[in-house]
C-alpha cells in the first residue's frame, strides 16, 4: 500500500480509507452509501480499499455463530429459577413471579428453539448454481457445502482459458463488492470458501495468474446466484 | 505446474482463514471492550450510529468517533 498511516490516533485519517471502512462496516447513511457503491464501480483504487477492508473484517463472520449462542442456557435457568425460588416471601413478589415464570418459560423455549434452529440447520446447508452468461459457451456447475466449506467448480461446457489467460472466480455479496475466490484451472477446481446464501458467483477472464487488481479487469463470462 | 498450483489453494486458504480469524480477534482484544462491541454491532448486527448510541448510552458523535478511531486502530494492528 502506498498510503501513509497517520502516526497519531487522533489525527484525521485518510478520508478515502475511512469512507471505504465505513462502507464495509455498513454505517454510511443511504445517500453516502449509494455514492460509495457507485464509486466502487468506476474508481479502482477506491474499490481496492473497500476490498482490503472486506478482507480485514470478514474473519469476524466466522466467529459469530460460535460465540453468540452457548451461554444463553445458564442465563435462562437463572432467570427462571431465581425469581420462582424467592417468590413466596411476599404477596407483591409472588404476583410478580406468577406472571413472570410462565412468560420466562415461554421465552426460554423460544430461545432454545432458536438456538437449535441456528445450530441444527447451519452446518448442513448446500448451495448450488450453474454459472453461465446468455448464449455463451462457457458453463460451470458450482456446489458449496457449508459443513466443510468446500466449494467445487466443474466446467460442464466450453474450453479451458486461452494460453496466457486464466478464469478467475469471484463472489459478490450484498454489498456488491466482488471478492476473488481463486483461479479455475482444469475441469474441476475445489476451493475453501465462506459463502452467504444468495451470494452471486461470477467468472471473469483475466491475465495469467489472475486479476492484477482487487476487482475483475476482464469480461465476466458466467455468473449466477448461489441458492 | 499451473495445474498443481490451483488445488494447493485448498489447504492453504483454509489455514490462512484460521490465522486471519485469530489475528482479528487479537486486534479486537486491543480495543476497549465497549468500542470493540460497537464495531461488532455495526458489522455483524447491522446497527446504525443511532442504534449504537442508544445501546451504549453515548451521543451519536461519540459513537462515530469511537468507530472511526477503532477502525484505524484495527487497520494498524492487522496490517502490522
């Protein structure tokens, strides 16, 4: 990177970099967000900054599901049995306990169900798509297994990339920013990836070794949302 | 040779992903707890400045400053 990092925490940082960071964080208000999205499409340097912030923050997603759920049960139990045990002491407190206990029991059931749903369905998801573009000859079948994180791309029609060029695979999330997943060489390529439902996969034709920038530089030859 | 390199991404990318997650966690650990929570709230829960200001009981401008400084500190830490 060429940008100088200000030495002092209190110094105003490079405004473009801050804008890219806030775009990725999702805190820009509507107008500013739209303006930033449009800029990504035309300003490669800004797009690269956005991509850098994506890769800085995206590892957070991996830890989220693991961290949020586990310590709910002890808290629910404490809420449930704490008031019930002390509730006989006086009328006021018993009244409180009498509506609170069933309410909290219901809440507990709902939260446990939510936890079960989150844990139960998340590991097993499989997303698939067939990537193509109009009547283009190139078609790839994509299959992603969330349990293993394995993303398999199989070229089912069309030829390998011409000499001196490579097919590069991209994922485009809700923020509209393409992120490279790797090169597709040979008929079958297996990659390790973290995908969100509804993410779009796209394949572009790039110079050998992949795009020199953080975004596609060649034509997009095939694309489809992963469902 | 070129065919050998692409499958190599598999294990490598997974190892890199694990290392990255640890690094991000370490860098978040260097932030004050409430500021780290605010950044997580914005990124993972999609909370707005106003949501975060309400949650943390501080003015909107303070939240904005928290997030901006935290982002730059995270960048310094992650790019080290």
